[in-house]
C-alpha cells in the first residue's frame, strides 16, 4: 500500500531543519507520479474532484491484495506440481515409480465454486453408493458367481 | 464529492470549490496558506476569489468583490473556505486507523 504520511508531505525536515516546509504545489507535484502510477489521469488529479485521490488509494490497496493473492495461488500450484513430480525426482527411485497426477481442475476459489465442487463430490459418492447397492441386489436376485468386488467397482466406475 | 460552497447572486448560481490546479495557481500568484491563520481578514478576499477559479474562471474581479461584500457571516466563511482550500492536500494524506493501538482520538469543546 502506498502511503503518504503528513511528515513526508511536510518535506525534508530531517535532512535540513532550516528548509521551509513544502508549499501545497510542491507537495502536489511530489505525489503526482504516485497517483499516475495508480492509474489516475492528469485531468483527474489536477482538475477533478479531490476526493478521487482517496478512492484511487483504496482501489490500489484492493489491487495489491488481489495481486498478492494471485501470486500466492501461483506459488501453491508450483508447490503442488513439485510435490507431484517429487517421487520421480529421487536419485534412485523404485522401478515403476510414477509422478502423482496433477489436479485436473484449478482450485475452487470463490464460494460458488466451492459449493459446486462439494455438491459434485457428494453426487459422485451417492452415485457410487447406489451402484454398489444395485450390484448387491442383482447378486441376491441372481446368485451367479460373479467376479465380486471387481465387477462392482467397474460397474460403479462406469456409472 | 469535494467540499463546495453554493449560493445565488443576482439570479445566478455559483458553486465555489478548489482543485489542485487552482490551489497551485493561487500559490503561483503569491497566495500563502499559512497567512490564513496569521492574517485571516486580509487573506479572506484572496481566498474567496481563488474559489471562483475552478468553476467560474471568467468572473471579473469587480463582481467577485461585490459578491464578497454582500456575503454574510464572514467569520464562518473563512473557516469553510480554509477547509475547502485544505481539502486537495488533505485527501492525499493517509488517515490512520482509528482503532489501531497507539493512535490518538480527540474531541473539541465547541
């Protein structure tokens, strides 16, 4: 967050005590580049509503928070990718060692996405349970020697 | 929205305010902010005239003086104009968090 403390606006008091405080114009020119960097236009800064500067500062704070979150998320993905390939990065891995599967979908960030994902998961579990139940009923009705669990699993997976 | 002073004079509406550009322009013309405190009654007409620059740039000095003469409650007026004049700079200053430890809250007796 870019801050403009009053002491900073007052000028270089510490550097030279005898120097007069900055005039308003000098103070404006001193902070003007900072506001340009925040996206404020020349007209907005000099001729526009002076309150706009406060809004731009708040917006900049939000933007920085968002960027921080994005970078953190990127770090998480990189970390996870490294963890996934870690098994094959060992010096002498066991024969047949494979990397873990990288997540097929991005992380659910928003509340809506999280809800959707949890609903999807619940649905999947319910379907699997139902498939197992169906297989059991079939087995009771038709007591043929079936390949037990393997078939049930295949049936559930196909569902 | 920035602080504005509105009034009507001879059927014309006026909206006085300061922008950073008009403040800079006033300083270029010799206006010194600290004079508001030291010699308020001398500074007030210049401050009043400067407030016209943002929205009524082409109003003549004679008319501004005439309006100024007709303005009532001049003591209060100077306070308001000073507040308006300070706004462009004060909006550049970060307000400390009121609840944060160590920050001072204050009250006035008037």
